[in-house]
């Protein structure tokens, strides 16, 4: 009997110690194993909640935008006087080529300056681990010299990189701008590797939709994936996305390529203002076009279901000059706009950006695998004038030296405001790029007219590579 009791007690004791050990292991692995953190609410959602994303008051955002609208209207009317009217263009792609070839894409400022603080001098990076990584703000940090940059040679990548953006092929002789890397302050940023990118994007499609700055990001990514080496096993799948060369056009409306090794598709579609543009009279070659401010581009509606990653951008085509040249007439709710606030360029742009973000958000439940990003505006750096009044960007020493972005607030309050509270993520590159005034095409642009500098587009390799590194870290 007694012996039995003791045996039972012995069993109880070992049971208890097993329980204690299991609990210890469980607690320990809860802390260590990223798998278990799957039960914790995703930090990305937390980050997008209104409290944490952007701390711009409504008044502040509004006054910023109104100032911007007035500024744009002024600049734009000047622009419209100098711009030659385009011939009746049928598709967005044609409009694109006509404008860009003549360097008109440089028009009108729409960016606001970032708040920059000087680095406090300490170089220790507060690295966080994977779960926190998703929630960290990649826009905070600084540019650091790095001999492992650029990620591809500016002499190479002729397969994907337009000659007009390949600064190594121009008269430019300073290339220090190629040797900087963006170092986020609070998050570990995984080193970009083409093979790693392709594996992660196995049987997936990444789409850039936006203006020429989106096209720069697309070309940059193609070069980053291939390391700038010529590859012959990349398929042109533009036809799958209706990107065909229409009669009379110099370029298709976009490009789509597939890497057969991993069945990964990367595409870019030209949609400068992201909203739907529709001819008012299909039979008239000189027709005006309805720009439906509150409707997404037909391309997005038609193909969204095929995308796994979407990167939207817009900004530099929102000015009177572009509207007049393209004969775009603002429409809201399917009828010509009569709201005076929306008739201001800033109001129209705001309405479209909010409408697109909200529409994409409304589609997310249907496509739970879709990661949609709205890229913030790429800043311009014209000094001493605008693109058409002698503005220049001649610095060769970056103003980024010793500077650090330390604010949580985005320098693009419109895009930040539009994605706030939605499932659309912010790809915040405005303040990051604002530090890089030395990295534009500047006077070496081969497409700009003599005396005109391009302080809008970037040399490649260059700043858009960093946008893709920040994107890669989030997919
Ligand atoms: C926003 O900023 C103001 C002033 O900088 C601060 O008082 C307020 O607590 C901030 N709000 C949030 C939600 O961060
Ligand atoms: C932009 O649009 C949003 C959504 O309609 C609105 O809440 C906000 O006030 C607008 N901002 C401006 C400056 O028009
Ligand atoms: C993750 O971060 C937390 C808090 O910073 C830290 O305590 C933990 O050790 C980290 N885990 C790993 C695996 O790095
Ligand atoms: C390639 O990816 C697409 C989705 O993007 C998928 O539908 C298709 O089945 C894949 N093909 C192969 C051969 O894996």
C-alpha cells in the first residue's frame, strides 16, 4: 500500500516536472519561433491603422494641397503656353511617347519638401527581427557609401535600360551617386539578389502601373534581377496584357516579361494619372477625353486579378499643361465635373488618388494574395527656375551626406492619407529620394532640349534601385 502511494507520488512528481519542462519549452519557442507569431495580429495591419501611419492633421494636409494646387495652376498655365498641342492621340501609350520624347514629362512640381534632421552621429543600427521588420518604417534612415553598389553596371543592361536614362552612356563623368545604399534606421533590409527575388516570386506577377517614374522603377528591377547581364530566356508576354503596338504608335502601352525558370512575370503599364481616360467621341480623331477622376484605369480593372504584387504611382502629370495638351476633361460620376474644389488640380489629383486606393482596397478580399503598394511621389530638384525656365540640378556632391530621415510622417501626405486605414501599403520613397539631388539626369539628358535640364528622372543605376530594395523587403 505505502509503497504504492510512494510510487504514485513519484509518478506525479515526474508528471509535474514534465509539465513544467513543456511549459518552459513552449514559452521559449513562443519567443523564438516566427511560426508561432502567426497567431499574433499582423504588424502590417497595425501599421496601417489611422493612429500610427500618418500624423498629418486634415487641416495641415488640406492647406498643403491647396498651396500645391495654386502653385500648379500657376506653373501649369505657363507650361500650357509653351507646350505644343499633340496630335489627336488614341491611346495612353502614344500620349506617353509624344510627351516624353520631347522632355515635357518634366513639367510641374507636385512634391512637398521632406522634413530632414541631421544625423546625431551614432552609427549603430537598431536592427529588428522579421515580424517587427514588416511594421518598421523603411523611409527612416540614411544613405551610406557602399562599394557593393551599384547592383548592375550602367554600361550594361542594354536589354532593359533605355539609353535615355543610362548616365554612363552620356557625357557625365561623376559617378559617386552610384555608390550609395539606403540604410533604414530601424529595420534590417535584406540584401537584394535576383535569384532570391525570382524564387520568392515563383509563378507570380509583379505589375508597375504609373508614369515614367514607374517605368524607371520597372527598368531598374529588370536590371537588378538579371544583374545587368544579357539573358535570352526571358519571354515577351505583352500580348497577354493587351500591350500591342497599335498602328501609328511608336511604343506599346507597356511591357511584360516572363522569367521561365520560375514562371515570374514583371510588367509595366503606362497610366500616368491612374484614372480611366475615355475618348468622348470615338469617331473623331480630334476628340476630347473624359478623365474619370473617380474610376480606376480600365487596365487595372481588367487585369488586377492576375497580379500578386502591384505598385502604383502618379503625380507629375497633374498640371494644366498636361491636361490641355492631352485634351483631358475632368469627369466625376460619369459627368463633367462642376465642383470647384475638384476643378483645382490638387483637388482632382487628391480625388483620383483616394479613389484608386479605395477601389484597390475594395478588391483585396477577392484577391487575398495580392500585395498592393501605392508609391509616394518621386521628388523633383529644379533650382533657380522650373523645367522650362532654366531650372537646374548641377550638384555632384549629394546633400544626403550626414543627413538622416527621422520623422515617421510621410512627405507625401496625399498618398499616405489615401492608403491610411486600407490594406494598400505605402511605398514611401519621397523623403528618401529628396536627399539625392545629385542623382538626376540633369544636364546630361539626351532627350531634353538644349539648355533644359532633367531634374525629375533619375540616372540608372541609381535611386530607383533603392525603391526596389525597399519594395523587395516588403514582399
Ligand atoms: C500627432 O502629433 C502631435 C504633435 O506633434 C502629437 O501631439 C499627437 O499626439 C500626435 N498624434 C498621434 C496619433 O501620433
Ligand atoms: C482628399 O480626399 C479625401 C477623400 O475624399 C478627403 O477626405 C480629403 O479632405 C481630401 N483632401 C483635399 C485636400 O482635398
Ligand atoms: C526579436 O526582437 C525582440 C525584441 O527586439 C528580441 O527580444 C528577440 O530576441 C528577437 N528575436 C530574434 C530571433 O532575433
Ligand atoms: C505560371 O504561373 C501562373 C500564375 O501566374 C499559373 O497560372 C501557371 O499555372 C504557372 N505555370 C506553370 C507551368 O507553373
